[in-house]
């Protein structure tokens, strides 16, 4: 089987084309394994769709399914464009969270995110207020003055209690810094697109940031999140790492 590995600012994915839906949970666990597989945070299966350019199945590294992944949406849009699955520097595809529309300009890809849901604004944990926001998948968001320290065991406890991803963020003018513990990876990742969008949503709703910000995840890369004409957009460069044949 031929697979392509992409990185969305340190958030890495295995992508391949299939013709039929199937339960590929065990395959995802094998391929995403860092030592015995290709190694990735997630796996994307590109499937034909009668209405859109394609449909995806998204799997986390532990084999669990997820409705949406911001960085994977940008990577798979570039993949589909290169393969000729989508046309005219645009991609429109179906995810578990809804339809994603992306624009491809070289390696720079912008995804129009699904409409978010603010589920709660009043969660008190560890002496601070957390918002629970579904930006395609659920995220807890706390705003801090400094995010140099991220207690992973604390994040793991919150992830289990609320069955969601856990983010801490800070803001300096039009720049936002984000760290994310990802459900399904069960650790902090170098970047999480839906996490950055969730952090932007809270900060924007509280009037702490303008309509467009630069976003820096743990990888240190610079991405952009914006709110334009009622749509949340998430953009940045993707990296095509390699194409390979796997025997798994």
C-alpha cells in the first residue's frame, strides 16, 4: 500500500486513498506507531464522494476516530490537489464534523472551519476558568499569562473527566501562543489546529484579540486564525515529507 506522510507544523499524518469505507482502527494503530510503523499523530483515508471532491475517515494514533482535525484538513487538501482529486486550487470535502472548504496556494493552505459550538464557559478546575468549545472536536481552553509550564498529568486528568482535548494559551497583542494535549494521541502534540481555533474563539469572544491573529503552537511555527464574514479560518504551510510503500 502506498502512503504519503505530511506534517502540519509538527502535527504529522499518514494519508492514502481507498475506494470503500471500512474499520481501519487497527491499521491506524500499526501505521501511526513511532517505532514499529510509519509514525504519526493520525491517519487520513481519502474516499470517493458523489457530491464533494472526497470524503475522509480520520483516525487518531490510538485507533480512535475523530470528526475533525484542523492541521489534517490542510494536509489532505494539499494531497488531494496534488493528486488531481480536487481542482482549481480549492478542495471541498466531507468530514465527520461537516464540509470543509480549503484553498491551496503552493504549500500554504487555508481551511474554512466548521461552525463552532461554545458548550460551557463556567468550568472551574485547578483554580482557573475553562471554556469547553467544539471547534470540530471538543476542547477545554484556559487563558494564562504564561504557558511555559504545562502540567501533562493535570491535562490528562481533565481529558479523561471531560472527554476532550486540553489547551492552555496566552496572548500578546495580535499573537497567540498555544499548547495542546490531544485526545487520541494522549500526550502533548507539537500543534493542534482545532485547538488553536478553539483558543482563538475564546479570546475573540472575550475581546482579547482582533479578527486575525498569528498563532504559535509548541512547534514554534507561525500560523494564522481569523474570523471573516462569520467564518473561522485557519491557515499555514504544510510539509509533504515522503511517499512510501508499506508492508503493514
